C-alpha cells in the first residue's frame, strides 16, 4: 500500500530543478561535549559536502539531501596514540516553504533521515553506527550578492540509534551552497 502511494506521488509530480539542484560544501561539528563509546574519541570539526536534489510537489519545496563528512578523531586513552578518522554519510527528505523577507529569501525545512557513521584506524578495524535523525535546515539566499549562491545551516538530532548511547545525538553543519 505505502509503496503504491509513493510510486503514485513520484509519477504525478516530476523532478524539476532549480535547474538541476544544489551543491554544498562546508564544516560540520558533532555532539558538543558528548563522546563516542565504547572507547572515548574526541572528534574534531571536519568537512562536509553534498547535494540537494529538488522534487516538485504543489505548494511546498521538497529536497532530497545527500551529505558526506570527514573528521579527524583522537582517542582519549593516554596509551592510544593512533590517529582515527570519522566518516559519515547521510540522506534525508526535507520539506519546507520559501519566505521572502525583503532582500533575503529563507527556506526553512524539516525532514527525517538516516545517518551511517564509522570511526576507524584502519579499514578493517573500527566502530560503525546507524542513526535515525530529524533534520532542521535553513537555506538563506541574498539575491543582491549573487542569485546562485547561498548559505545552508543544518541541525541534525538523533531519535533512534543502532547502538543507543554509543554516539552523540546531535550534529551541526554550516555550508556554502551553489544552485544550478
């Protein structure tokens, strides 16, 4: 039943574009003061990049967002001097509506997504987690600067994890967006 409704929606409302979509590049931070377990890892701020692919629905703005991020990570154990790496990939379906506030246009969106993350030293050694999260996004365009450029702010808050308590529940991303 749900599969049939999804197929109907996809066929009724074709993909369109802000021509094609948006590409974004920025920074991300993870969990504030929270730590990753079962070992304590200090995950530093890192880089994130991704795509916003628009989907046409009447009266709302819908985007499928795909993001990848990479962060350096260090173990808090004094005897562990290895350098670790934190990698994450997420996807989310965002829904919102554009608001024009004078010279500034805002697109607040919210959605549900899935995040896959791994902290590893070597590819055969590490810890992997999954997280179901709610994404709160705001895209900001200032047309007087350049119509195709904007800013994207995201706050991701976890609601269910594959290993509860093993990873922080929040992530924050700040990105520059190029729309084409």
